[in-house]
C-alpha cells in the first residue's frame, strides 16, 4: 500500500492505526458506503467536512456517517458568527485532498478542528486515509490530541 501524507504523519508521531482499503469502483465514496465496505459500524465511520466563516477563516469538522453537521452548532463551536461548507472546487487547493479522500490528518495547513463528541464513546473511529479507497482506524482521543482538536456537540438534531 502506498503511504499517504496522513499515514506518514501518524507513523512519525508514533500513533497506532489500522489502514483499511476498499474498492471505489462503484463510485460510492460517501461515509455510509465506506462503513459498509470496511465493516465499520456507521456511527464509527467519520467524514471530514471543511467550512469557512465570513472572515474567510477555515475550520474542519469530523462527523459520523450517520449524521449531518449542524451549521449553527459548528459556528458556535468555532466562535464564528456563521459558517458554511466550502465549495468543492476549493477543497484540493486549500487542503491538498480531493472530495472523498479528505483526511483530517495531513492537510496543507492545520486548521482548527472539531470532532463530534460522540467519537469519545468509541475506542476507535475511522477517518479518511488521504485518498479515495483508504480509511484509517484509530483512537479518537489520540486523533484529537494529534490535531489539537476539540470535541463538541455538532450533530444535527434527529427530530
């Protein structure tokens, strides 16, 4: 397996992880599909979302496959007046990653990062490994420490 920037950084930091490869030939690269393909429970398979506030500051949110990001909660967590998803075409130049392969580890710049608080319920969660077809499974507490991330209530209410 070819090492991605995310894998190299975790190796260098001595953070243990498991790398799971999956086929993306069917075009299904959403977090729920990845959970199904890797055998991870959907609540433990997380997606990486990149946002921007009106001051053009960027924030990263790591969310379970089973829930959406509540933009009001995200704004509150980041100390922003409001927050919006970035345009897909700006993802690669901003982070160095493409849609479907965006890892919270190893972006071009370390942006303020927030992880949905339910991640703390698990010994391990899955996040993108930095390319389509690769998931990293690791301890969410070690991930948060490595990224200097905060846990926060970010999920959309299910009512």
